[in-house]
DNA sequence: TCACAGTGCTTTGAATTCGAACATATACGG
DNA sequence: CCGTATATGTTCGAATTCAAAGCACTGTGA
C-alpha cells in the first residue's frame, strides 16, 4: 500500500472525485443486493428475518446474558424496534427475557436451545448464499483488504455518533463494557 | 445455563474462515451505520429519505425518461414501494409521471427543475457526511480497492436473477392457483 | 428521606416496505 | 382474429421500523 493518503483535504466540503462517488454508490448497491438475497434465504429456510438472525447470532456468541440496550447497539437497531422483535422471538421460544438481579429496570436476554438449533439449521444455507454471492468473485487478498477497510470505517464511525439512544444525552461517555 | 448444544458439527464441512465471516459481518455493520447517518443528514437538510435521494440522483443522471421498472431495478427496490415513493415525489413537484408513447402500459418518469434544485441543495452536505464517515479513515489506495471489489461483487450479483420482478416469469404453465 | 436528574425498556402513532392480487396492454400461436 | 401467456404499473393488506412520549428504577445531593 503506497501511502497515498492525501494531506487531510485539498478542498474539504466540495465535490468528491468520481472515484470516491463511484466507490460509495457501488458499495451501497452491492450491500443492498446482498441483503435482499440473504433475507430470502433466511425467510425460506428458517422463517426469520435478517434482523432476527443477527440478534440470534449475537446472543449465541455472547458469554451470558445481554441487556436490551447492549443487544440493540450491537445490531445497529433502535430500542423500540428491538422490543418488538424480542417479543416475536420470545413468543417463538427462541429467546428468553428476564429481570436483572443487579438492576431492576434492565431486561436480560438469552438464547434458548431452540434458538441455537434454529440458528444452526439456517447457518449452512446462509453461508452458502454469502459464499456464492460475495466470496465467489473475490480472492483471499480482496477479502483481507475488504475486512481491513471496513473494520477501520466501522471503528471510525463508532467513535463518532451515539447509536440507539441518540437524543437523550449529549455524550454517552463511558458506556461501560 | 445448561448447554444443550446439539453437536456443532452439523452436516457439512463448509464452514467459512473466521476471516470471511468477519469481513462479511463488518461490511454489513459499517454500511448500516453509514446509511443511518446519511439518512439523518438528508432528512435534516432536504426533508427527503435515502430512497428518495437515490431516485432523484438516478433520474438526474439518466439521459431522458425512465420507466418505473427501470427505476426500481436501478435502486434495488420493489415496484410497489416505488409507486408509493413516486406518488410522494410527484406530489412534492420533484418528478413528473406520464404515459409512454410507445408502450401504453408503461409510465415514464423524469426529474423536474425543483427536483434538480433540491438534489443540488442536499448534495454538498451529503458529500460532507460520507467524506467524514467513509472516506476520512481510508487512503486513496483503499478507496480504489474498495470500488474495484464492490464493483466485481455487484456485477456478479447482477448476473443472477433480478430483484424487483422476481417470481413473475419462471414457471410457464399450469397450476397457478 | 425527599427531590430530581439520568438510565432502561416499553407503548404509541405514523410512515414505509414488501408480496400478492388486480386491471390493462402487448406478444404470440392457432 | 381469438385465447393464452407475459409485461407494467397500481392497489391492498400485513408486517416492520422509528422517534417521541411514558413508566419504572437508580443514584446523588440537600
């Protein structure tokens, strides 16, 4: 990688290079296409949405229980939307919700055995779809670079804005961890 | 609590590398974050949604008129959803809809002067947001690679079945119910 | 202890989205 | 020229999403 990083900016605030705009638009378009296809597969094979899949996956990889806010934040989701989805998942027996022993207002969420089973049942198909659509036309080098790039972008954005509970406080400082 | 793990081996040995899964997840997460922020800016400065911005941008760059299907397909959108949005945009005086001289069932869409004006008014802010969130942490090399990678992915997916009019022609006969 | 601000989650209401069904228009085969 | 199948766009109903308002709990200072 030649360090072509331009000094901050020549003219911050004005037109972008065609290269920049093109990269941005094609990024959004490709992800949109991919997400639609993935949603199809998940709905067909497991009767769940992509959001529900993300929630289950996150819970499956979590050490123990998670609070609603932690879960919403991890999935890039509004808290009210999460309440709705958690209601559906609980009714379907895929997760459990219960009070926290430490904090009476918090709700702790965990995945159930059925939830894990469903996740395991859709995962192979999910992997197959992403493989054939995303990984197929890419080399290992591409993938490494893609992961590296998007990780930097993600980390950069995570430092900037508040997420799920936006206009409630000026700065979410130490949100604990 | 109790681990009722149903043997993780499941059926197949086509698990993805952690690198692949990581690249995939971080890609979706970063784009999701970016889209949320972009939507905020567009709503604040121009009172339009990201979808509406995409529609206007596409129409602005189109040579002449576009049909509804062409527009929906370009933006990765369902046709019924496009009908709804086109109604809003037309009512706001940002686009026009009219019949096609060649094909009586087609509807031709074009952007108006007001539409172009609105687009021009939100574009600087839009560019500024994407610059500060997406381009800032990337080098020119990164950007080139990103555009190249996503273009290949997009083209690969575009060769597969289309989006907006999926299950409409495929089974040529019998049981339609 | 009480008042008050801050945090966690849910409820509510409006907007948006999609798929299926519908109404027309076009293309094709007999 | 009919009859069937295909293409375009819209309407309809259901599901999902978000922001704002509301309720419940926590922690701090007086």
